[in-house]
C-alpha cells in the first residue's frame, strides 16, 4: 500500500459542477485501479489523499499534477502505508463550506489538515488518527454519494 497526499489551488473557473463531473470520471478510473481516497476542498484549495498500489498511485499523481484545472500542486507526503484510510470510497469529496450544518468538530479537523501542517507531515499514529477522524466525519455525512 502506498499513499500520496498533496495540496493545490483550484483554478477560478473550475466550478463546483465541473468538479463533480471530474469526480465521476475519477471514480471510474480509481475503481478500475483499486485506488481509494478523499478530495477535500476549502476556499479554493484542494487537499487530496490517494492510496493503492505504489505504481498506480504514482502514475495517477503524475497525471493529476499536470491537470490544468488546478495550480501550485504541492506534494506533502508519499510513503508506504499499512492500511487504507478510505477503503469504502474510490474518491470521496467534501467541500467544507458547502454544508451549513457542518459541525464544529469538522471545521477543527479541516483547519488542522489545510493549515496545521504538522499533523499531516508527522509520521505514525497521529496521522492515522487524523484520517480516521476525517473518514468518520465524511461517513456520517454521506457526502456527495460518490
Ligand atoms: C484536484 C483534482 C483531483 C483529481 N483526482 C483524480 C482521481 O482521483 N482519479 C482520476 O482518475 N483523475 C483525477 N483527476 C483528473 C485527472 O487529472 C485527469 O484529468 C484524468 O485522470 C484523465 O481522464 P480523462 O482524460 O478521461 O479526462 C483529478 C483532477 C484534479 C484537478
């Protein structure tokens, strides 16, 4: 198992509707290659976690990093991992500001992920716990149904 996490900035003309269209295709591709993960969006920033076989994950990241629909693609981590954090989703999507019922806990979590830095780059347990929390919150919300 191999996991890549990166951050990027959405182009201003990449609309929510186009993001959902892109995700439909992405889910088909990811399913075929046994790739799972999550794509989080907050005020124009993307943060994506991609997990699967190393060669598939690296190949997908190479494609994604050249995609003109986002810029400033910044690799945060690329490492061998023991378990999948998002085994039930080929690519679950969530926009922090989309759901006005967002709970405080989710805001805290997203802020830690997008702006905290440390939790993401820290190897080991704290990171696992962090993604477990993200998974639990997205699961609760059954976001976007993808
Ligand atoms: C932020 C972002 C995340 C993406 N995530 C995925 C993904 O998880 N899986 C995927 O196959 N394509 C993903 N893509 C799309 C790829 O960059 C690329 O467009 C696609 O794989 C090529 O498919 P197509 O030629 O059929 O459009 C993503 C693109 C962006 C901008």
